[in-house]
C-alpha cells in the first residue's frame, strides 16, 4: 500500500531498507535492502534491526500485532531523526499509542481516513495513501496529518 511512497523515499535516500511481510520483490526492483518481518517472530526482527545502520527517517505502518516494534525502530534513529507513523482511521489521537522514550527525535503521525462521495464512503486508494505520506515526508512540520477525512 505504500509502494509509491517507498519508490519516492528510495529515489531520495542514500540507503533504504524495507521491513515488511513480503518486501523482497519491491526491494529487488528498487535495488534496496529488504528484511522479511514475521510479527510473531520478534527475536528475528530484533536481530535483523541490530545489524542495520542508524536511520535518519523511519516510515512505519504497524498493525496491532507489530506495534511492539515502534520503540525499536525509534531506537535506530539518529538524533533529530524522524519517525513517521501511519495509522488506520480508528486512531483519532495517535499520541496515546506506544512510543519510545526518546525526546530527541521528531514524531509525525498520519491518520488514514476515507473519502465521502455522492455514492457513499470509500476507503483511500493506495495512491491516495502514498500521496499523503509523501506530503508528510516533504514537510517535517506536519505532526498530525489526516489523509482523506475522518468525518461522516
């Protein structure tokens, strides 16, 4: 769902790592590192993270089973690095979600909503999601961004 945003980041980064359930095809296409993440095998993901260099930006979309990883990702950030987290529409106040203890990084939250149309509500397309994410990547001053709407 974040393929376009990943392309965007990879084109602007010296080094990119994709950590996902199935990252290898996209990683190979982009010529970047891919790390397979099975959320149930926490020790394997933690070990893989230890081998990676520090990040200056981490973009994460962690579903409930993977939210334990947020502090570990933040721990890999350099001082003044940016943690951009994507959240589903159920999250209205992402500040209540677990974050690491670091105060020397920038945290940005993206809440995915929906589009209200003539024929009713529809979910965002993958491209709409990526466009919203790319806007936040370009603007480090957006601390809470809603893509679409969360209003009925």
